[in-house]
C-alpha cells in the first residue's frame, strides 16, 4: 500500500474520531447518560473519560447506537447487576420500545 493511501486512512479516522467526540459531547450536554451498542448489546457511560477507554467508542458508528437516560434518579440503570431486565421507553412519547437485558461495558463500569 502506498503512503498516500495510508495518509488518507489516517485522515478519515481522525475525522471519524472528531465527529464521534463531538456527538458524545452533545449527548452529554443533552442529559443522556448512556449509549447502547446494538451489535454487542453493551451499555456504555456517556462522558469523555469513558469515550477514550479501550472499548473503541471513538471509532464506532455511534449513529446506530441508542441514546439512553435514567427516567428517575432513585436507582440509576447501571446500579443493577448484569442480566437485569430494563424497560426502555421513547423519551418523547413514553411508548415502551423494548426490554433490555443489562450488559454493562466492563471498561465503563468497573
């Protein structure tokens, strides 16, 4: 592979990381506390410290993730053990979307 192809890949990756970081900051500012990876069903914390972890959120296709927040401050979702059934609702309509079996990212929730 020639050097120009490598440079193009590095530039494209840099743009993706920048876009993902910006989206993560926007999600945090909007009050979202978690993102859910639809491929792995892993729940990740929203926050820049978690973004830079070793689970590759910076390179992921975050547009396909679900953005979640707790409906109550009483018991945050991540306080439950893995395997707990968590109902997921649409934020605007409050319509029940699905039941999610909690699978916390091992890097975000130590």
